[in-house]
């Protein structure tokens, strides 16, 4: 019996027991990354044959670039300086081949690239992770857009107890940037974790969060449309036409109507918020200005308000000053603008605020450090969501 | 104005416009993988400094191993033989460093490793992808287990029109294997796509699919519990105790009760199915035998029925023959057993069927080629789900 058991274990080791037989699960003695007690991170890569190993991430210290040094055992390593609490994403470059950290099982897609991820705790990153609190439900579901005659996918967060409760909830509509899609805020933006944790602490009102897809020519994110893998996520230098032909902004009430009909919402302006990052900030600007009676809270996060790239003669984009004046007259609870002081859209956002000043539209401005990064967008959500529906 | 635009484009190129400034999105002229017209796949990796590049995947030809050859331009390439239609997962080994395909943006996690993925069309893989059909909703939500006093996460598929309809639906409970979790059937098992497509063709009844987490010591998958990234997914040689202490199986009615209270189900034995792969097949065996009035349809997919690794004196596992006799007497619509003819659990499944023969429990046996692979489990789901609730 013991012999039988031993031979089973040996057989199992060779095939990866109860796992795929054909694709080896390589085990390694290397553990990477490791967050040290001083909040530095150590990266290790086993690559005995490599000539060069570099890590590149979205932390600020040393511009997010670390050159690993080779140890005697063929294991390369590098330790960052102490880092502020954050969720960091990074990739590893081994002799010019860029990939994820081979021993880190946690990853996320940002546009067309897969990144490894790691948290430095004891600060804002605590809100991006799971605490021992009640959890909401995350769903992907589909609405029909008459404007483009397509079923289109949405990601929806409903707060803890939503299903059991008789009450109705306010709604935050949260828009992604160029190259993103309806999965971006959920994965990179850590929406479920941020909302669960803020609601548990009583810092945010329980709310529904709706994350639509801002590319009006597509039904859903890459891999989730009938084009399947032939629709590849790509970061282009200019915003694609399908993000700025005005169809998405014009048809936005379709999404609001769908959400109000499907979910237990409070269908009132002062119980609706709209916010977006980068291109989604541009969408937010024009949607909220075009429909001034729809949203009581507006958030522009590093908004893509470089209008030289947009056909400003389209009805949705034209007469912005007039629309903003109108929106100011219609009133709202909060117009919140946030930008990083090294963002390449910093001056565009300054210019927009001058324009708002001229037409008398009141806003609250929050300036952070750093640039056009998810690090900032998560922090903006953390701040903005606490100001809503109170 | 033109000068301004040009300078914007140049600036944008250098920072990845409207994307993260700090983490470069490297673009490459290489496209990989490419599915050729004869259903072979060509893999290409740009690695001018590498000495060796190998691809390892879960296709059968050449044992899923391909040695890439270096071209003059530093681009390595390899083309498989023509492959049957499937979703294939693979990894690339560059000089001993194993990672995903650097230019393939599509990946999935299997236990503790990230794999690149690709489809060969015109066969079963068509069912694993998105067609132009109505889509159901996928959710992750939480139930409370009194047995282990934890909130635990479930993945739930509800069929198209579920939300609009007044009718109630049958439920398939679908269990993962050792090292898997409540995300495995959704991601690797392509449940939403298989169900959407079969329902659209009228080949499967509209049904709810519930995918629980079979590790009774954990609330959810790695990264989704309050242990966060310190709970790493791992494939071990033996099934961990928390998968086979009987708590999950004993407490399974908690999940059924939760689903019946939350969703529009038909709470009847002949409208409930239970199936599982590998360790989930073992769970299915014991849950359905312990609660013979709960499930009318039972599916064992490459079931982990090597009982030498389990404490068979625990009440949930003891007297299996008596329980099976009892289950036979209680009756059911279908008891379906599937296994690959090179699966390392093949003989264990044969032994189980002999045991069932002795106690008079009737089953239908489906034998496929190949081994302990998602390739088989997706195909078993495709077949099994068409037999349910008719």
C-alpha cells in the first residue's frame, strides 16, 4: 500500500497531479516580488543564461526602472527604494524580451500588454485590496444600443446587501480611457475593492457603479466580441475615431435608461454621478454638458481635453462654452477636476478651467503629483467617491 | 496649427498617449500567434540575443512542444502541424525563462501560471468563442457558509433574457479541480460562451450555471480573499486537506439554498445538475451520493477518484457502496462519467464504474482520447450540458 502511494506521488509529480498533463507547471525556488519591511520591493528572476535583466514599473523612484544584478546561482535581483503605498504594475525585460515576472501569478491587462502586479500596504493600497468586510457583486451584462444597433457589454458593481435590501441606490457612471474598455476600471481601477472598503467604513454611500465601453464601434472588450481574438487591444497615438465621433456621448441616455430599468436605482439627477479618466474625462465633459439635467456630480480625471484632435463641428462637441454656461445654470452638486502636475494634459486641463471660469461654471480642482497613470486614477476615485450623494 | 499637431503626435508617441506615461507599451512588428489556413499555428518571438526558444502548449501533435528556429532578423519561429479545432494554452521558454508570448495580449491563469491562449476555429472552439447571439450575464457574488463561518465567493452565469423573463430556470452546479477555484470554469472552461452558443442554437435548455469554490478553508480565489497576494495559487502533488476534509461536500446544501433564494430557480431535483472535473468530480460523487434527492443529473469529468489519498473514514466519504446503492434507489435522470483514455486517473474511473456495477448504479460512460486536460473538460461540458433538463 505504501509502495503504491509512493509510486502514485512520483507519477503525479511528473504530470502535475490533477492538473494539465501536457503543460508543465514549472516550480522555482525563487520568490518574486517580495515587499520588504521598509516598503521597498525586491524582484528576482532566475535567468542563468541572460546578459541583462531590467524591471520597469509605474513607481516614481528611479523612474520605475531597475537593473537587476546577477547572483552566483543565476538568480538576478534588484531592490527598489522604499515606495509609497500603492498597487504597482511592472514588466521584466530579459535580454530584450519583455514579459511578466515568471514567478508572480498575479497579473492584469492594460491595453495590449499583460503586467505583473504587487501592492505596498499601509496606505491607499489597503483600499485596493480585500478586507474582511461585506462584498458587493460584480457583473458583466449587456444592453442594447439603438444608436449603433448593437448589444454592448457593461461591468456593474452593486453594493453589499443590494440583493437583500428593499431600498434603491444612487449610481456612479465611470468611464475608461482610450485603449481601455469596460474591464479597465474593474481590473486596474479596483472598483469593487475601493467601494466595498469605503462603504464598510461609512466613508462612501452604498452605490451602484456602472462601467460602460466607450468605443462605439465595438460591443465589448477585445476577446469578448464576435471578432474574438482578431480584435486586439492596441494603444494608438491618436484617439480612434470610434471614440470621438460623438455617438457614444449622444447615446449615453440609453445606458442610463437601461440601468434605471434593470437595477434598483434612484432615477434622479442628484443621485447620479458621471466621471471618467483621460478620454473618458472628455466623454464626461461633453455628456454632462449635453444632458445638464442628468448628473448631479461630475468628475474629470486627467481629462483628455486636447480639442485639437476632435472634430469640434460635430453637434455633440460644438458650442462648448454655450453648453457649459447652460450646465452652470442648470446646477449640480459637484464638478470635480483632478490632474497630475506632470501629466502631459496638464495645460489642456488648465485651459479648460480658464474657459469654465469665463462662462461662470464652478468646479473644485484637485492637483496631484505625477502624470497620466492608474496610480492617480485610483486615488482620484478613492477621493471622488467619498464626496458623492451625501 | 499643423506644427502644433505634429509636435503633439511626437510627444504622444514618447509617452504612450492617454496611457500610462511611466510603463512603456513596447510595439513590435512581430505578430504571434498566427493561425494558418491549414489550422497549423505559427509562433514568433523577437529575441535576437537568445540561444534557445521553445513553445510548450496543450495540443497533442509533437507532444505540444515546438523548438523555434532563429531567423536572420533575430525573430524566432515555429509552425505546428495542422491542429484540431480547440482553445489552446501555451507558454514560451526563452533561454530557460518561461513566460507568455510577448506579442499575444490574450492570457489566462491556470492554477499558479499565466498562459497565452489561441483558438483554432471550425470545430468545437467555435463554441468557446463569442458568436453574434444573445449573451447571458456573468457575476461574482458572495454567500455565507455557516459550516465554515465565512462569506464565500461564487461565479454565476444567468442565461440571456433571465432578467426580463417571468419564468424560472434549472441550475447546473459546476465544480473545479484541485488548484482551481471559482474562476476556473468561467475562464478556462469558457462557460458563458458555451452556454450562450448552445442556447442560441436550441441545443441546450436555458439554465443558470453556478461555479462555487471547492477549497473550504478559503473565501475565494487567490488575490480575492483578505489574504490578498500572500495567498498564492499553487499546484501541489497531493490534494490539500481543505479540499478533502468533507466540509465542502457536507455543506453543499448551503449553496443550493442560497441559489434557490437569490435566483429564479426551479427548486426541484429534476431541474438540478451537478458536475465536476478532477477533484470536483470526486466532490460531485460524494455530494450527489450523500444528498440523493438533490440532483437529477450527475457528471463526473476525469474524476479524482483515487481514494487512497482521502480519509475514507470521514462520515461524508464512508460507506460509499451503501450510499451509491441508496442513490440508485432514489433515482435520477442521468449519471454521466467521462474520462480520457490516457488520463492518469483512467484506471481509477474504471474501478469506480466496477463498483457502481456491483451496487447496481446505472451510468453512461463517455471515453475520449487524451488525458487530464481542459481540452477534454470543455468538450465534456459541451456534451453534458446538451443532455440536461430535457
